[in-house]
């Protein structure tokens, strides 16, 4: 009998187990995703937290904090971004090592004991509130009570009170737009803010950063405006039914017509851009260099520039110039494209530096600078006022000031004259032909690089490298004037900002003038044969002629009259080596990077009509009394 009872009991257990198993296999109530899941990260080299930090107006900003495991009394580095804090803190695979989460420069900081903090700016991704492109400071252009300065202050206030692993010291850092927010943290800074590193920051978007250069509209940035402002999470992607942006922009004619076709008239920021083509109070009131100059710089700041920055080449030198009288101001310029200071940087296009210039900058300049100001008991470090890479010789140098030559400097600029027979000379012309001329045809604009011109952020784009493209494609065109020096027998070192002085006329009533300063390699270059005759752009920019006298108040250009134009080119620290030649190119379009000037004066080029675009005969003068030249910041070493 006991066997029967035992068998019955075991059968009951089996039935219960089978019922439980059946229940486990049944359709799950609420689905297969739990209400809350806590991943196990005990083996990770870092601890990541997500918090919502309240601002003074009670809007919360999404913030991600990455703490190296075991950190104590650690300084914090804050990056305020419109590009997703979550993505910034999981830039790689999101795996267990710090390098799995952070891109190189931030991984190096975390390995060095820094707590890394990223925050979505208000209105983007997971942060609440309204997003305003480059939100101006509270004042005439911002009638609210908050801006990036106040948001940085409130964020730092919260961090020093709520991150127990920190030592109460904070640095701000960021590139491009994040460089702009870094600069904004310097306006009425929080007492805990002890250092800042703005890298390639947006500073004046009319004079020479993202939206315009000296009044010429950078229409290739339309795709950025579209994706950045159409949706909070930037998920609305720019599209085109053409691979070549040249074809796209030519098809629509004006930038305004393309914008309408793309539905951009719905975007408030686009409407503001297209309604303010001149350097009026709207743009002047946002110039960050002017804002910084209003008060002494109290926070040690490392302004980082890139000599071939394809997006914000104006910003860092301008911001540094505004505050360089302060001992807290330091300037760095490397041989980089936009943001390359953050990553491996041993080359750019055809240029090979022989070592990782990005890592060299970070390990010998940036990290020692931050350590000295943010870490407990760190050894005192004297950061040079100026640290610049010298292209041509490929070497780093420290200087007491920048620029090393300029109008008003101890070393003045030296004119290099455009002369007859397509030549350049350091001697002022005394005779010869009066001018060279070409026909600028808006129907066949000069491209900024060889076609096809892929959109800047297309998957196969080489946008980051276009500033070091071989310029022979342009010098071969009949609508580009090219002037070349004799072969150099001694090095020519420029260290500062070249300034083009053109005396020119147009048969139209408006015109663009593009000037390029170029290093021409020897015809035969055994070190790298494919570089034989290479035309390397060292510094180049554009001026919209209607703004020649007053950027805020455009006026027509008197037809067929020689007019003096002045165009400051981007900063460069470059040596033209013996055996090379110096070249200057002049043209009147730079398409599709910049919108075409119709060469007929119209109130607003954004909305020019097809009939407004006309051919114009352009003349560049170089006779005595009407000499055109490029003033070079030549220094003797």
C-alpha cells in the first residue's frame, strides 16, 4: 500500500510541475518586455547614470553621467550637445571598456580620472523645453529668462551637489555647436567652472562660420538646418533625387526656391536665416566673440582651431582674439579638419604628418592643462599662450602671441602683388598691363571641388577633406584667374591671417570675389610622386561684393568701375618650402558650397528669380596705382 501512496504522490507532483511548465509556456501577460529591466554591469570599467536636471524655469534637461569605476575626488567634464547625450556617451559599442562608450579624446579623459557628463540642450532629444538654434543670450533677441549660459550654470550647480565621486570642480568641453555651448558657459560662469576647451566653436555664423561667409550663403548647410530643426530627435533626413548637389542646386536656381520645394518654409530658423541676409542686429547680437569681450575672461580657456576646418574656420581665432589680453586665454591650431582634434590625426587627405597630431595635442597640451586646473594636488603647468602646428615642416611650436604678423603687430604684413603675365611679385608694379579679365557665368559656376559634389553628410561624402583638394581643377578654367610666383629658393613662413586686397570691376551690379592662397608643389616630387604639381589650398574665402562697404547695409556695385575690396582669409601657420611656388586664384563663384550671386543687384539673393542671373565681365587690376595684392603674415624664424 505504501508503494501505491508513493506513486500517487509522485504523480501529483508531476502534474503540478507539468502545470507550472505549461503556465511558463503560456502567452505572457503584458508581453515579453518587462516593465523594468536592470542590466548587470558589475564588470564594466564605468558606471553610467541618467538624470533629469531641473533648470531655473523648472524645465528638466536629460543628462548622462559616466563615472570611471572606483573614482573618488574626481573632476567633471561637461559637454552640452544638440546631438544626443545618449549617443555621445555610447559612441562606440557600449561595451564594458571605456573605449566602448566614448570616442578617443573623451575616453582618454575618463582613463585619466575624469567623470564625463553629456547633456541634451533644451528642446533636443530627451530634454524638455523649446529648442532655438544657437539660442541667443537673454536680451533683445531672447525674451525668455533662460539661455545656454544660465543652463550651464544651473547644470554645474546640480552636478557639484549630486555627484558624490566628484571633487566639486567642473570643466566644459565640446566641438562645433558643443564648442558654442562651451563658450556660453564662460558668460557669468559658475564658481565651480575652472577650465574650458571650446574646439572649433561656432562664433559668428555670418562672418565666417556655418551659415554665411562675409555675406555669401553656405547653401550646403541647408541639409543640416533641415534635419536639426525639423524634429526634436533630428530624425527627419534631408533627401534629394540627385546624387550631385551641383545638379540639385542648379535645378532649383536659388536657395529659397530649393527650401520651398523641401518644405523648409515651415522651419522658423530657416525663415529667420532667409529674412536676414545682411549683417544686421540679428546676427551682430549673436556674435560670441563680441559677447566674450564685454567682460574679463576669468576661466582658463583653451581655444582650439583647425587650419582646414570645413565648417567653423572663423570661430576659435576670433574668440581668442577677443580675450587674448587675459592670462587665462590660450590658443591652439592644429593641421586638422573640423573636430579632428578629438581623434586619430596622422593625416588629412593627401597630407601625411608622420605621427598622430591629435593625440600629441591631447597628451601634451589639453590634458595637462585640464589636470592643472581641475585635479586635486595636480602639479602646476604653464600652458603656452599659443601652441600651433606648422604645416610644410610638420612640427609643433609655442609662441607668446598670435598672430605673429599683422597690421598693427611688431611684424607687419608683406604685400604679394598680382602682376602681369599671371605672375606674383613682392615688388610693387610700376608698369605693365592694367588688368586681367574673365567672364563669370552663373549658368556655369566654378565648383568648390571636382564634380560630383556629394552632400556634406551623405554616407560616402568626403566633406571633411575638401579644403585640401588639389586646386588644379579650378586653375584650368577660363573663369578663374591664376597668378604664380617663381620657384622659391628660400622658405616663406606665414603665421597669421592673410588679407586679400583686390582692385576689381564687374559689368554687373553685384558680384562675389573668391581668393585662394595656394602652395604649389614641385612638378616632380620624389617623396610622394602623386603630389607632383599638387595645388594645396592654404587659406581661401569669399566676399559678397554688396557688403564691401557696410556688411549691415548692402549697396549695388557701380558697373565697370574699379572698386577696392578687402577680404581677410582664414588663419594659417604654413611654410612654403624651397622648390615650391606660391599661387593666388581669383574667381566669382564657389558652387554649390555657396549660393550663386545673380550678378544683378536684388534685394534678397535667397529669392532671386531666373531672369536675375546674368553673365558679367570681371576685371582684376594690377597696374601701378591700382595694384591688387595679398598681404601675407610672413615671419622670420
